[in-house]
């Protein structure tokens, strides 16, 4: 499964809305904050996460993309 910043942003924004935040209005930071969090999380995972396959012809360590 590929990591998707837009999908993660929507999921985070939805969680903020569940807590009572609003995505509407000129002063709402929900979308901008959700986008910043999604970008940071996915960038960190892609930069540092590794998957170890311990057996079979594909054994080895692979970066997460």
C-alpha cells in the first residue's frame, strides 16, 4: 500500500472535527494543520522506515516508499 498525504490529511481533519473543530471559516486552521501533520508523518516514514524480509528469495532490508 502506498502512503497518501491527501488521504492522511482527510483522516486527520476528520479526527479534528470529531473533537469539535470546524473546517469552515476564514480563521480555521484544521485543513492547514492536518496537511502539515500528514506531510511530516509521511516524510518521516519515507525517510527512515525500513522493512525486513527475513526469508525467501526477496530477503533483505527495504526502504518504505
